[in-house]
C-alpha cells in the first residue's frame, strides 16, 4: 500500500504577524496543475491536509489582497509529514519577487457538470454588458446577433440567480444586464424540474448559462435607451429599464426597427410542432398541427437573416421572494409583431437512375405575425419537506401570409418538363394555454422522495385562405394545362392531459432507484375544408377529395425504473421507461376508424467520473422507439403543390434510435489551459424512409414512407476545443475541430439512394483585452462539406470553403472609440455547381463618449461597408442537391444616441 502523507502549516501576515484565517490552501499535481486536495486555514491560521500519496506537487496558498505563495515539493516513502511551519504572506503593495511567486487567478472551476467562470479574472469596461463579459470566456462564442455557443452547443437559456428572466430570449439578459453586476457565471446542462428534485437524470437537458449577481448590486435601477436613424429609411430603437430591490426584480423593454435586431425570443415555437403535419410527443402521443404537411400556413414568426424584417416588441418581467423565501413568483408578459418580406431563388438537381431533373424556383413572400404571451411561475414551500410549483402560460397569435412561387423543371437534355405559378394567401388565429403543477415531497429517510406532476395543454387554430395554381405539363403528346382555384378553411384543436408520479428509494448508501408511472389522455380534431369556385363567383362547392374531418383519441400509460449509483468520484445511471399507446383515429367524412396499439421502449444509461474539481468525464446512452407518425400512416391529403403528392402506408413498423454522447472537460489553474471535448453518435435501426416515384417525363413525384430492414440511418457530432493564455504577450489562443453529419436512405423509382451530408471545420481563435486601450477577437479556419446522393453518376456537391469572423475596438483620445467586425464566407466549386461563392461582410462604428461615467454616447454605424451581403446556402436531401440565394439586409449608415443609466448599490455589505 502506498504511503499516505500529511501536509500542515500556518498562514501569517509578514508585516504584522497577524494570523490569516480562511486562507485557501490547495495541493496541485506538478505535472498538469490539476487539483488534488484543498482546505481553508482555521481561526488560528493553521491548516492540515491528509491522505496525500507519493508524487510531485505544488502548494498554492491564497488570501484576498495578498500575493499567492507557491512551492514545489516531492513526497516519497521517506517523508510522512510535510510541515511548512509559518507561511508568511505579503500584501500586494509589498510583494517580494525573490520570495513570492505570483500565480494565476482561478478563472474557471469545474464542479461536476457545471463550469463556473469568475468575472474578476477578466476585463470589464465601463457600462459593458454581460455579453461583452462572456465573449472573453474560453469555449464560448457570441456572434454578431447575440447567439451564444458554448463548448460547441447552442445556449438555449440564460438565467439570473437561477431564475427565468424574460423566459425564452437569452439576449434579453446578455444585452441588458451590466457586466459589473456579475459575481459569477455558471454553464451547465439544465435538467427538468422533476430530475433536479430527485437528483436522477431523466435525459432531458438544456444548455444553460446562469448569471449570479453580486449582493451589493441587487438594489437600485439601471438601463439603456437608444435611438437611431439612417440611410434608406433604416431605423432602430431600444429602451430597457430594470429596478432591483432586495429580492424583487422588475424589468421592462421595448425594441423596434428594421435593421435585423428583433430580440423577440420567437424560439419558443408552437408546442404542437411546426409544419410537419402531425407531431409526436416523447411518450408516443400525436397531435394535429396547423401546418397540415404543406406550406399553406407554416409561418412561425421567426427571423433568421432571410428577408427584410420590421419588428416591434416589448415586455415586462417581475419576480419576487417573500415569507422567508418560502414563496416566490416569476412572471413575464410579451407583446410584439414582426413582418418579413423578401425573395428567394432556388436551383436544385433531382438525381434519378435514368438521368437528372433540374429545377428552378423563384419565390416571393410577405408574412407578418402579431403575438402576445403571458406566463407565470409560483412556488411555495408548504413545509420543510413539501413544495408546490405551478406554471401557467397563454399565447395569442395572429398571422397573415402571402407566398408566390414560379417554378420550372427541365431534364438533362434541357427540355422543358413543367411550369407552375402558385399563389398562397392565408390568415391564422391561434390560442394556446398550458398549465403545469409539480408536487415534491421529501421523507425523513435521506434520499426517499415522492413527486407528482400534472400538465394540461390546449391549443386552437382557425385559418382561412386562397390557393391559386396554374400548372403546365409538357408531355410527349403535347402540352397539358391544369388550374386550381380554391378557398380553404382549417379548424384544428388539441387537448392533452398528462400526469407523472415518481418515487425514489435509497436501496443502499450508494444505490438509489426511481420508479415512475404516467397517464396521458389526448384528444385532437382537424376539420379542413376546400371549396371550388362556382359559376356565381362564390367559393361554395365543397371539394371532398381535399377536405377531411378527423378526430384523434389516445390513452397512454407510461412506466419505468431508473437506478442511480454514486460512490466517490463515480456516478452511474441506468434504467428504462415503457409507454403503451392506444390510438384511435376517426375519419368522419368517410365514417372510417383506424385503431392501433403500440409500445415504446426508452432505455438509458450514463457514466460520470470526476477526476478532480477541474476535470470530469461523462458517457451516456439513450434509446427510444419511434412509431410512424400520423401523416406517414394516413396523411391528410393536400393539393397546395401538385408536383409533390403524399400517400399513406398503414403497414409501417416502428424504428429504434440509439444515441451515444460523451464529453470531457479539463481546466488547469496555473497555465489557464482549458480543454472541452464533446461527441455524439446516433443510429436508427429499421428506419422509416421516403419512397419517391418521379415521372421523368413530367417531373411529378409521389411520396410514401417505408421501412428499410438492412440499413441504418446515422448522425454524428464531434467538437474539440482547447485554449490557453500565452504568457508574455497576454494573448488568449485556442484551436477547435468540429464535424457533424448524417447518412440517410430513401428509394427513388425503386432504386435505393444514400444521401450524405457532412461538414468538417477547423478554427483558430485569438483574443486579447487590454483595459482602456483595445480588444480584439479572431476566429477563422477552413471547412469541407460533403453533399452527395449515391443514385446515378451525375455529380455531387462536395467542396472546400472558409469561414472567418473578427471583431475589435480601440479606445481613442478624447473619449472616442472605434469598433469593427467582419465576417468572411467562401464556398468553392463542386461537380454540381461550377461557380464559387464568397462574401466579406464588414461593419464598423465610431463612438463619442461623454461625461466622466461615459454613459452618454453618439455613434455612427456602417453596416455591410462593401455591400456584399447576399444570402446563400447549399443542402442535399433525398437525392436532391439544392442551392439557394435570398434577400437579406445590405449596406446602410445609421446614426444613434445611446444613454446608459445606472444607480446601483445599497445592498448587503460583507465584512472580513
């Protein structure tokens, strides 16, 4: 057995011989600076660390406003006790360089699944925001629109002191709160409320940042007002006001403009799916969606840089705790509108074994949405063991869409096959309501808990609109024309009640089990009517072929057990859930009923090992049965695109998807080096794929879903990043490698096709912040994209590219500041597309600051100086290789006035 050593000593102020209680004493591995053990000195300054094995180590002693004490030492079998005696610490003002070695501040801590950043180790400029702070954190990138990517994954939530702050829009935190208010920032994968209570992973994770505020920054008010106007009638305006007092927070904001800054948080899409026709839930239930498998009313209010937006939005937030923190309330109200118009041109190559079909499409859209949303969370601790948490939210939406399509298809000999001119207009009214209640109970026995969750969701969608489509087919017998002119009315409702009971029981000191049972009752109705125009000019002739009235009833029973083993540095989690679904769909028009009973199987397992406070590894597996969706079994027939027709397949069997995830995090204190590794791989057995039949003479396609027994659909994602500070020049440097992709199958005219989409990226990033002088951030590197279809031999869309992004600012005399950012994108030629694409988007601004606090600013901004912002993307799917270009915002000049106001303080003062 290896020797166990003791390290002891006493920390004293060199000048006054005062005993320094509470000093941080850490033992690090000399090889890689990882933490072995740490403690704090007692009231008399003494400390003692036990159980240290043989090896080479570093002793690091720290105390606020004193220089760190660092000593390298070795422990072997000849030494049982390492006694430092008195360790004299010197105040920062009297550092003796020949005695004291100054170490780095512990900028990052890794606590299990949580990475914590210390803002004091980074530069904070006056009036800077949280966004400016987190840009300096290793492993985190913030793009020009405020989207946050951490350790290779998108951050979906930003909390303030662990609480929701305007809910669904992270930028309302990062662009609103001041950086100098922050005590620390935590990064972790947030579990569900029920998993957080039981402490046992249920597989639900959300990448989250939690901003913890300083105690003395929780009283007062602060905010920002901005107004700007520029060339070509571009304008912007923002007003943000925040008042914090004690345990209460009130915030309000308003944003308007047409510069692309929307800040609307539209990411919380309709919980019943987008435009996939039918949507399945995680327990196997299905909903009718308002999209109906087409693009008739699919606008969801999002803006992702495509088109020209006009946005107006505002919101209110309030949260409070009272009754000795036993009760809390968090509520938000949002109101806003967004309108997006623009053009899109798409060229695609449809590969067939007999040849190719080349398609060209020009689209114009003008869509707008108005939305109001109210949500509230109330939590009460009924006693020391019983808690109730209630969430409610309601949403009202109104949207108007106008879409016009002009398309044509040609064969490989450039002969015209078809042309289409379609116009779709629609108005939609939607109402959504959700209520959730979670009861949690802790029993006297440690680890024994009971939790009960109830959820009720109701949605209604009423829409009406017009379809006009002129279609021409150039067949061997001559030209054939068809005309569709219809008025459509859709009324869709969904109601779902869900419950889940979870009980945890410790089986031993290291093993705990959670068993759960859930019951769900779901009902949906979809009444879709299509009317043809009569001789009188009215739309009063019901077209039964494209009309339907369905009802859907489901009863779902779900149960399972998950075991959790925890000992020392190891956590192991394993188990499974099962759900049985009784499904009944009734076709009221044709008086037909379709019944189906199926079982879903959801195994899971994870392994986590924490090497030290600064290093951890996690490996997990999740599997789930995927039942065929409603539109794959019995689709609701639509005619909005006569060139693409869907058919149902009631003989479909379920597929099974397995997903493996792994991640490794490490941070070395003395060298300030961080390493992040993330990877995932999924494979689907018996996948449900598309069987496409395309008429090579007319270009018309029919689609249905089938199973493939001997092939697997796969997806993968991998990300590796390391960064460290280069001493001497005080430069943070990092390198990242990432790759993601998919391999999927489908049938094209009875021939099996394999479509591959892979993307590989190398990035080198450099950043440096010099207080009151300058700062810059650079990320750049090559990319290689694979987009190909195996069918035929008509080329692929593989090609090299390059991505780069840089931003920086310089503090000039007389309180001027020059800021700039630039983004470069290059896509090379491919076998399918023989033209290159490149754009260099360069923006710049000059700011004049006023007053001692520099809180009033005049700013001139130039967007897209070189006027090169052309929207562009390439994709491959089901044998189709596609390239699109679209309207987006280009060059303009903008003049703005910005006022930051701040009166914070009066909080709890701490005393050493």
